[in-house]
């Protein structure tokens, strides 16, 4: 049975899940490429001659960054594994919901990985407290681009044009659009 669910599309639950899965895969392809490049860079750092010259604090930042990078890779590749293990079990809508949640967790982890990576690089490059201010500013920019702007658009989009009534709530944590 096809329904629009107040969203302007006439599709079954299965069709919606297929569409949402395809959209999620496209998003993951973008994120995974960047994460894999960043993680490869992080893994190579320890084998560079200058690594031995890092202070204990910088080495600690490096270890935290690698752990965060590993967790990010796991969270952003997890949806693919989740889908693969559940394929053919008629659980696509549930798979999309959980994969979407894993992706959001992966993006949050990526935020922390990026900040930690920038902190390490800026501390090595600048050798002063300006590195903290610079990373703090960039972190705010990441937060704005990745979370604040989309949440602001979501809040503004809750009311349709010319109405004061909120639209149907979305309780699936990003699985629906």
C-alpha cells in the first residue's frame, strides 16, 4: 500500500527504505573516502623520523587521534556490514534506521578526530598557544557546518509555509527525510 505520509511522495515502506538506503550509501561514500585518507595519514605518522622528537603531550594527542580515527572508521563502515548481514531478511526499514544512527555517531567521531588531528598538526607547526585558538575556531566552524546549520534548517522546516502547526515528527534519528 502506497502512502505519502504527509511528505509529498507516494511510496511503500519498502520503496522508501530502498530510496533512503541508496541516499545513505551516497553519503557514506563521501565520508568514508575522507576518513580513509585521514586514517592512512595517521597510521603513517608514527613511522616518520620526526615522530621521535614529539613531546609526551603530542604523543598522547597522537594516540587519542588514532583511537578516534579507528572508532570513526568502524562507525562509518558499520552500516555496510549491518546491511550485508541483514540482506534478504526483510528488515530494510530497520537497517536504514540503525545504519543512519551509526552514520551520525561516525560523523560525531569524525568531528573529534578532525579536531584532534588539527590540534596535533598545529602544535607541531606553531609551537605556541595560538594552535589551541586556531583549532577552537575551526572546531566551531565544523560544528556549524555539520550540525548547527542542518539542525537550524530542521527547526525552521518544522512549520509549513503559512501554518503554525508543526509537521509530523521524525523519531527515527535521521532515517527519514
